[in-house]
């Protein structure tokens, strides 16, 4: 079985939505249709180049997604990429697909001269953290949120 990583395209919408919804289930949330539609549109729209979507495929079947947001920082003149969402189908976990998605994002970062790729995960997401630990130690920062409605 061969796994490849490529940019998300409009033709991937159904497969991306399947992974996106499963990602939400994993994090015990559901996404409003407006959020899903807007996110997908941004990921494939050349007019929003700070959004980027990647797809992992195994033998032509989508098995994972990575959604990133490129942003500036007050701490560096170079851009950064926030890996907002990473999902790999349960039956494909451990196959290297998640690692390939992150590695491709890092490769794009080198091509585009980003300063870093960064992300968050739940403290309890032990399986993902074993993968993430291969890239370096956790930052040690605690994430706070204020919901503004």
C-alpha cells in the first residue's frame, strides 16, 4: 500500500467532509454546516492563500487531512503555520500517514521560508502525542480561550 500527501482540491470535498466530521466526533463536537462549508471553501480558494489543506491518500483513498493557517507573528518577521486540524482514519493510524502530513507541511514551510509549524492537542490524546513527540518536545504553554459571541 502506497500513501501519498497532496494539496486538497475541490474534488476532495466529500472525502474531506467525512474526515472533518470524524475529527469533530473524536473531539466530541459537531460543526455547523456554515462552518464546514466556509472552512472547506477557504482551504481550496486561491484568494485565501493563508489557508491550506492537505490530503493523505492510500492507494487512491483519502485516509487523512491536515488543515493549516499561515499567519504572521510579533516575534518574528517570518510567517508561521498553525496546524489547526490533523485527522487520520482510525484504521490507518500508525501507518505513517499523520507523520507524512506533518512532514509535508514542514517541507512547504521550508519552501516558503516560514519560521515554524505549530499545533495544539489535548493532553489526553496520548496516541497523537507519541507522534508529535517525534518532532520535538511539547512547548509547555497552556492554552486559554475567551469565547466572544
